[in-house]
C-alpha cells in the first residue's frame, strides 16, 4: 500500500479520490507567472505524483497563465481513468502579474473553454468559481450572477461538477440554492482556522473541503509546538501539519503543491503519520497562539 492509499478516500462530485492530492500552482514561474524555471523538473513532479497514486490534481489556467494546464497535459495525457482534474475560474492575470477578477459571462465561458483546450479535455470534472470580493480573504457579496453562468456551462456538458473558492458561509448557502456544490476551497491550516465550524457543517452534508495554503502558502507555518511534535515523531513540521489536516475531518482533501520531486514524496508520506490524542491537543493550541 502506498502512502497515498493510506490517506483514505472521499467523494468529489461522483468520483472517489485519495484524500492527499497535488496542487499545481507552484509549477509556474516566480509569482505563479510565466514558465517554470526547470520545465523537465515540472514534468517529473507531475509524473511522480501520478506514479504514487495521486488521482486529484488542482490547477487553473490563470496559473502562468496557461502554464500549469499545458504541463499537466504534456506530462499525463492520455489521462488515467481515475484521475480527477479540478480547475478554477473567476480571475485573470494582468501583464504585470496582478490577479484580477474575471466574472463577466464572456470571461467565464472563455475561461472554461481555455481550460478544456489547454488540458485536452471534452469536459472538466470539477470547476471552482473563485470569488475575489476581498483582498485578504472571503468577503460578503452575491455570487448569483457568475455562478448562474457557470451552472449554464454545466448544463451544456462542459463542466460536470461545481465548487466554490474563497467564500463565506452565506455565499455557500446562496450557491447551493442555484446548483449542487460538491466542494469548497478556502484558506485553512493549523494556524488559520476560521472555517472550523464550516468544515463540520460541510462534512455533515457530504461536501468536500479543500484547504488552500495547507502549509501556510506564501508565509510558511512556523511554530515551536509544531517543530517539537515533528521532532518526537521523526517527521518534518510540514508533514505533521498535513497529517493534522487529514485527521481534522474526513471530508478534507489535501492539495499541497511543490516543484520538487523530493518535497512531493515528503508531502505524500504525511499520510503515514498517526497523531496521538496528546499530539493533536498540543497542535490545536497553535491557532490559539497565532
């Protein structure tokens, strides 16, 4: 049994995926803009992930832009039947690498078609609508207009399932009145736990929760408690942070990203860690101290 197998599985739409997957964002250049520094290394990471049983890859055409999807196609097409590729729309990149909202019907339709073309797919398994009302996180505001456009693209058969990203509980409720929502992708990790109650609510409804920045993102997690637990277990702090997420709730699906094969293997090995009740209690204190 591989490390990925030990992470267990959860339903994503109507597909079952391993709970530890891979996020492709870091395959693009610096600032998630432009081509990778090492093209062959990026291809190797994707193939290593697939070889280790990863069957959930998170990506977007605005990573690069267009870079990561083309790398995924080059590395993995023709795709394995059990591979679930999830993408995001609702943003675009400026020429200065800025991140800009892209919510018009034309922009959303173009984004779906670009993802299909660059990935080489006839339909995308899951498309997350990324909401960008706030600069530093979710912010209230109606998502009806863009989500209705995405739901229409689903009815046309271009999208099989729909998720939401960077959203509030109110927006999720609004979204579920418009169409089925199969996953929510928000920032969440050991130190950033605003969505604790939301995760439990989604679990009760069988909806997957996919934390982005599970290791802190652009500001990596740093905690003496985390380091101490990791040292006792003979693991890295990042492996412990991922293992904590896996044990936090069965509906959490992980998509840690990396551009290095060695780091990928370390991330996948986190599924083999079993944290004791005492260790979990210690780690739960990290958010209180943050």
